[in-house]
């Protein structure tokens, strides 16, 4: 099983990897299919118009998550990793006024967001909670092409046929393209024991079977640069976040208070927790505002990993860029195992799959750079994930603000605590990480749909929107 570190950590825009980045990528993919030869195009037929419908969780919380906006951006050819956040409003306004889209290397197509983009709450698609249907029509209104895509978490998008193939693929198949094809934590530990390598070293070897060392290091540095930049923008931001809840940014004020304490050398027994919290909140406030973000492993959980890395660089002697790379490689190894054997999608398993996975990845990365053995690293990930089991996804107003921003702060604190606990042991522990991941998967299956990113239960219905 090989999932690249650059599949786990993807640069994009907020506020949601599954509800914003995924739909934007799906729209671009549909444009590519229209332009391609792999569909039965009638002789002389030309696409004149496009219609889109959103289903399941995308329909219920798509407005708050900016899903419709993301689809429109994608249909204009914008991609999550390249779109300029400062141009988004102008692009959307142009489509709204013209009722047409003109993607590069395409003809113009009729598309009126008010009528051709439907939030269908009544008709879920069978493959996944985050379903989308894209259709292309000729000048007479006859359908020429229809494609169904699913946004399966973390910005990943698959077609209906690809999703079916994923479900029927045997878990026993071995990826022979990498030297260490571990599919679960037990295999990862066994391979580490046989090879004498750390988890980061095995993950690096897997990555370098597909790219050069220089390419890998440059990519890892680019990921951390984007994360760090997001923290800095969040710490400088102020005002009310968009969406209508009138939630005010707090990271800058908290940051200024912590800096004042730091300058005055005042004793603060909660210092580490406070710095972790302010860094995580800065990222997720920036995400809520639609800024540049890195899936880690999702946008909704994007603050946990950057916060713990910045904490590591600030408080741990000897932490440097090489340590950041090892941290990201270790975290990606754990994130890949979780995604392969359970889910990182709040629409599938609730927030245990988002912030819980991020905390597990963070704890593993931190334990690794603190000198932990593979067994201690696996223990750290298990502790962090275990204490997020059952966490629901119930965003108020369908916005990635309440409780999501503070939830990232607490996830970062739990991650550091888990790493610390694991480092004080020898790696021997009662609950294996694989058992914890399977428990998360089963809990997600049992969880009522109201608590899986639909905003129809929990805090989303018990908190009065202001």
C-alpha cells in the first residue's frame, strides 16, 4: 500500500478539503473528460451547457463549506493548488453576471449557478456521502455526457467506477513498486524490525522509488513552508470570519498576549498548551476565511500538525528542517494507514476521522523526532487516536468554525501529550494502533448520519445561530 506524502499533504484553499478542494478538482476533471476522446461523442455533437448537482453531505453543508463556489471555480479551470484566493470573488462575480464559463482550451459553455447548480438534499448517491453529478448537454438540451464523482476526504476525488473498484480490490494485494509496502501498523513495525530503519526512513525509501531525494526534500520543504505561512497569516488576521455566524478571529489577540508574557518572562504553567492552541487556531481561522491551506490530512483538521511542528521548532532543542522532514514523513505513513483501513472523511466517520487522525499523525511525527523507536511512535499515534474515538462532526451553520477551530487546538494538545506519554514508555502497550483504527471505522459505520458533517444534529441544532 503506497500513498505518497504529497497525497496526504496537499496545498489548496479553505474551508474544506472534502467540500471545497474535492469538488473543485472534480469540476476540473469533468472538463478534462469533455475535452478527451474517451466517451461516445455523437458525430458533430458539441457541448453547449453544463449542469451540476450536489448530494448527501455536500448538499446539506455545501453552502457553509463553499462547495458551490468551488464547483464554479473548477468549471472555470481553477485548481485548488493554483487558484489565487484574492481573485476568487472576481471570478465568481464574472460567472454570475455572464451565466457562462470559459475554461482555458475549451469553448464557452452556458452555466448559470442559480439554476444549473443544484443542492439535492433528497437524493443521496449510493457510493459515498459526498457525491456529485456533472452533466453536459448539446444545443437542443440532449445529454451528451454524465459523470458521478465522490469526494472521499482530504481532497481525494474518485469516479463512481473507481470507487467500486476500490471497494472490490483485495486487501491482500501487495504494492511491488515500493520497498516497504506496509498496509497496516503491524506490518510497518515488522518491516522496521527486519530492516533496522525508522518509520521515516522507510517512508523516505518508498517515496524515493518514485522521485529523487532532492525532489522529495524540496516538496517536503514546500509543504512546511505553506503550513508555516498559513500560521503567520492567521496570527496577523483579524475581524469577523465569513459565513454569517459572526465569529471573531481570536488568534492574533491571544498571540499578542503570549508574546507579552514571553517578553516579561512571566511564569505560565500552561505555556506549551497556549502556544499549541494559538498556532492551531491561527491555521483554522485562516482556513475558515478561505485562505491558502494544506490538507493535514483534511482542511477541517489542518491546524493540528502545523501547530505541533511550530511548537517543536520553538521548544525542542536541535529541531531543524531535517527534523521537520522526518516528522512529515512519519505523519504521512500513519495517515496513509488510517486512510487505507478506515477513513479521514468527516462525512464517513465523523470528526474522529479528521481531528482524530491529525492528532495521531502529529503524535507519531513528534515522537519520531524526539528519538522514539518505531514501537513508541506507533504507541503515540494510538494514544492520540484512541482519545478521539466517537467524536462527531456537527459544524454549526455548516461552517468550519464552531467547534472546528477550537477542536484543532485541543487536538494539538492531545497529540503532544500522547507523544510525551509514549516516550516515557518502551513502546509496549495494550491497544494496538490497528485495533484502534478498526474501532474508528466500526464506530463511523454505527454513527448516525446526523453527526457526520450534515449539520442536522449535535451542536449544529442545539446552538442558536446569531
